[in-house]
């Protein structure tokens, strides 16, 4: 069932407010029904924390939202890590769309 209150914009706003994120990319991979999201979150709050601790910060910030969606994927970077990766990739650092068709998760006919 779709949850119209969970959108790319609402998730971005919450992450910016809660984690002081300086850059957030959210992609709704569910075709707009708000059930599957992938993200890139850049926050100074991640400095000195390993991947698990970064994801825990995100999961805590989005506790209510994550409980209502089916799939959530996050890439968490510090501003310095993001700048280094952006320089290395020529600015093509977007959340992975692996396993999608046209950037959307699709069902099977099984």
C-alpha cells in the first residue's frame, strides 16, 4: 500500500534537519508509491564513524519512515569522502540503480 506522506522531498528534509546533511539524493525506485528508496547522504555527522554507525544514525533519524516502507538503501559519506569521489568520478556519483528497470523496481510474473 502506498504511503503518500513519504516522498523523496520529505526524506531529504528530515535528513538535512536531523543529520545536518549537506547533500542528499533520494530516488524513489517504486514508481512513485513510496515503498522503495535508494539514497546518497553526505553529512559531517558521519566523520570518524564506521559504516555501521553511519547507517544506524540514518535509521534512527528515519525510524518512523523506514517502518512504513518496504526497501531502504543508503550510501553514507562525509563531505570530504564525497568531494574525493566526485572528483574521481567526474561528478557521476549517484545512488546505484542496479537491479532496476529504468531506475524502478519491478515485480516478477513468477
